[in-house]
């Protein structure tokens, strides 16, 4: 039936591969999503995103632990 076809072809936004919020990168759910997650581009972007978030997190921890009243 047409409804089952539409349900099977639902799109999913990949937050890793979306570089511009106004233009989300969308992939069909199911097999295409699984294949997409295994692509070289997705894996490289995932590593980059993970490094950026851990870098920001460590910078925030440094700013929090640094004593603003000390001279050092």
C-alpha cells in the first residue's frame, strides 16, 4: 500500500553530516541509514565532531577550575 511505502521511506537527519542547520543532511531510514553510517565521510566527520566536543568540554573545565583571584 502507498502508506507502507511512505513509512518505509521516512528520512532521518544525520546530525554528524549536517554542516549547515538550514540544510540538514537527510538519509532514508533502514538499510540506507546503516550504509551511510559506515561511509568514510560520516566516520571522519564523527571523529571530528567528537574531538571538537571533547576539546570544548576540556576548555570549559579549565576555565571553571582556574581560580580567577590568583595571579598565575
